[in-house]
């Protein structure tokens, strides 16, 4: 391997849904596209995930997957998704695999999505070992713009580690949002001890076409319903399947690859005439871009794809067990970017009426910061420059 090649690791725990994996994949594409120009060096990397990606999730050049044995969420906590093993043993196995990858691959940059220590603190020992073995490696914690209600977020940080230990591990905290829409520092979702390390990138919205090289093709105008991965979207899908699109419009309903087969059958049974049901079509961001109106849940990645378009969007957020989607939806509604329907108000008639009004308009969202992918690549380039003023050791010395 040439010394002019930068090695990068992006980690996501991926115990539920595809959101963490999709966010890191979008960033990886932007890094592969921008860093050679910004740094003069090639890029190679590993995307570490606990969930096998669908086959149509394209990797950027020079990147590959490292798929860990999976965890799944259950009412009593995390459990092995497929292995007949204990949660403790699986976490130890995953921790050892990640530690080997970090030390042997020797990345210059590590980006951890949302959960700094992963599942059951599996990433704590590998990150500390990496910090000792390669102190020049930059470690970034990437956070979506909404974590949860402030009390829940605060309790999670307190259980994670002491502020001093977290600061020894993390070089920067990237917040993937626009603070004028929602500021997790001001709300208390990010602890004060990390505020000086925080950088707002803007929403990871513009530029997602790097992931979707294929175009969704449709001759007729259409309304789109999509629920991300689909693991928790059954109620919205079943309700939306029965809506009546306006005359001259089709309804394209995307279930996501993780919708259970029983629920998928119920969606097909509820579908009104003129409804096209797709599992996971190619070019979803381009599909959203071309839609006359979009009905969706409030997951981060789908919302970013909406924000990159001018399609009117109705968000029906998940409200339990986390309030993240509801907080995001309300903030974006206040910013004039989307409409919101609470789950209690969800019915076929309400969706049909919203769609009929929505297809007559477009929504301008240029007032929002949507260039987070390019901003993240620029921050990565800055961190990778051999500048002692931003080195982890120098920062530690200033803090002591």
C-alpha cells in the first residue's frame, strides 16, 4: 500500500434498522470523492457494521465491509441476532474483531456513529488500545442532530464514561444538523464537557446521489411512501397502502428490506388500485427527488433525502420507545420544511386529503444547511493534516 493512501474506519453498531449503516456509507462515499482532491492522497477504508447491507448498497472505490456477528434489540436488552451465544460472549467476540481491525488496519481516521462504545461497551477497549498504540489517529464521534429527549440522553452519557475519559478518546464531535433547526448542545442532549469539540456539519442531505447511481424510472407522476429499513414501519405502510392517489398519479410504496413477511402480506392485501409496492428500489434518493409528494416516518436518513429535494413531505414520526423522530419532525415543521401528522391522527382519509393538496405545490428548503457531507469531508481533511496544533496530545496537554 502506498504511503499516499489514507486509511479510514467507519463504525456503526446497527442493532435495529439501517440508519447508522446508511449514514456512514453516505459519508464514506463523500470521503472517497473529496479527500483525494483535498489532501492529495488516495483513500481506502473499512465500513464496520453489525448488519449485512442489502446487495444494492454500493461501496465507494477502495472500501470494503467488515460485518460483525449481529445483535438485535429485545424487550430485555440486546441479544444475539443469530448466534446461539450469550450477549456477553458475543460482545467479547465483536470487541476482539474490531480491536484486531483497528490495530492491524492502522487507520488515520476513525468515525464512530452515534454510540461511542457500541453495544455493551464493545468498542471501549479497542478505542483505548488504538489511542495508546497510534496516538496520531483521529477519532470522531458522529451524532445525528437529535439524540432523544434531554433526560434520556443525559442518562446515557452518564452511564457511558466520565467526561475526562471521553475527552481523551474523542478528537471531534460532528453533529449532522443545522443548529438553527435543532441544537442538541443547547437542549442538553450533548454534555457540556464535549461542547468545545462539537462541529455542526449541516444535514447529510446534498450529494446522496453518490450512493444512488441508478435512476428510478417512471413515466407517470407519482406519490411515494417510504419508511426506511421498514423494521418499524408496518402501521404507516398498511394505512398508506389504502390511500387513493389523485387522478393521474400513481402511488409507489416502498416497504424497506426489513419489513416482516406477515406485515408485507398485510400491506399487499390493503393496497388500493394503482399502488405499486416495491421492497427496496434502486436510487431511492432520486425517487424522492422525482416524487410529487412523500409520506414517510421521521428517520434521519430518509429525512435528509427529503431535505435534498423540493417534494412536499408528510412525516408520521415514531414516538416510542424514543422521541427522536417526533422532536426532529416538530423542529423541521417549525422551520417550514415538512408537514407532520401524529400517529394518533393517522388514517387513510387524512393521508388521501394531504396527498391531494401536496401534489399541487413544491417546498423550498434552501434556507437549511444541507451540505453536511461536503462539510464532513472538509473536516476530515483538516484533521488529517499534520498540524501539531490540532493533535490529540497537544489538546490533552492544554487541558491538563
